C-alpha cells in the first residue's frame, strides 16, 4: 500500500478549461487509491465535483491569474487566486504538493514567495524531462532563472540528480553542462567557470554536452541557465511538431503511402506518445518546499492525470528533503575545506 498523499490542484489553470482538469483529476484518483485531492478554484467548478467524488474536497476561490498578467504582481495582488491559494495549502500543511497548468510565471512566483525555498537553495529551477533516444534526460533550468551565476548551476545539477534518482529511477545519473563543444575549454567565461565548479563539486559530472547530443541520451541531467534552457526546450518541441507534420504529409501523399500508413499506424502512435510532453505530465520546480509541478497550458486529461501522479511521487520520494540534505552536505564540505585552507595558511605564517 502506497503512502497517502494530498495534492492541491489548480482547477482554473490550463487553456482547455476546468472540465478537462477535473477529468484529469478523476483519472488520477482511479489510478492511485491512496491519492487525495484538494480542488482549488471557482465554487461552481469545484464543489459539485467534490460532492460526488471520494477522496476530494473543494477549496473555493474567487480570483484567477490570467496567462498575460505580470506574474509577481498578480501573485501579490490576487491573494484569493487558485494558484496562490494552492501554494498556501502546501505551506500550511493542508496539502503536500501542488499541480497547475496555469501561468508558469505565477506558479514560480507563488511557489517561491508562498511555499518558500529549501534552506540553502539560492534559486529554485524548472527541470523538464526530455524523451532522449537512449533514456530520458532532465534539462534544468528551462525558464525559472533567465540570468544565472555559475554557482547556481551546481545546485541545479544536484537537484536534477536527486530528481532523476528518486523519480526516474536512474542510479548515479550522469550530469552534463550544455555547451558549444565537448572540450573543457569550450564556451564563454560563464560556461568555463561553471564547468570548473561542476567538476569540483558534483561527483556525477561527466563534462560538456553539445546541443546535438542533448537528445541522444548520453547524459541523464543537463544543466544550463534558464534563458538558454527555455529556448532549447521550445526549439525541441517545435521541431518535433514540424517533423510529425512532414511525416503526415508524406504518408498522405499517395494511395500507396496511405496503405503503408495503415501498416505503421500503431508504431507511429507509440512514437508520438513517447515524444509528447503529456507523457511526463509536467515540469517540476525543484528547490522549493513540497512538490510543485507545472503543466503545459494545453494539457489534456491524460497530461493532467500524469502531472498529479508526478506530484504524488515527488512527495512520496521526499525529493525536497533529499535536496535539502544534499545542499546542506555540500555547504558543510565547502565550509570544512575553507576552514582547513585558512588553518594551513595560518600555520604557514
């Protein structure tokens, strides 16, 4: 029997409306008998569903943060929005995790300002699991921190390694730095500085990862600043959609190709599912207390259900706790090394 977990779900988030979110909640509840859900949103959306479904309760709210709103301002002014209230439930212990397919920026702001950072974490980061060829790979950061310092990437690597071990079951995940070449000397000053820090502080660090190797599966975690990661992620998603359009056009081009398409229809559907972001459910925000998972705005019922499942698994694996232990251990080792260095210098004098 799995550990009982309560996840707050933003019913107002997503482009497809509350009905789709609630459909995803229903699937998640059916798949996990130990899952409990707090439905956060407008009373007319959440109360009827909660009344007719076990292991759910309604948390009515009166405000919604729209996609186009300034994230931080909206979080500060809309205290009764579904995103802010959902994060508040996690902070107050009424839920252990939060899932939303609403505004990514607002989720980041609310998670940081309301839920709070894990002690010692300088910047929380978004990590996206990519369907790399050999095995899935976590790209981190993909948008939480457009401007980074090299030392932030060390913590991104540590948090990403914890996630891949705890959630994806990867032992000793290989960590790479997204760069313009595989050699240690490649990249600008930022990349070279980050490479040195990663090599010194992250035992699983395996060197630079070029953009062309990101989807090969040579690394389990690839770190970068949030600006680069976001551009990279959207380029991959856009390329995948375009390729499928080309394949569809080719298969529909003639009678012979249409007949061939029937023969490979099942294989193509399986490939599409493997490449779809819906399979992984959402993007974890690592470095905050509790589990916060951000879904695509276009998430369908399957993606919503998978995102809620990821949130529950993240809670059960105590990812936030393991990250806290990892960061504290690294800080202690750094402090000890610094103390030894100062002692040696004092003896030399």
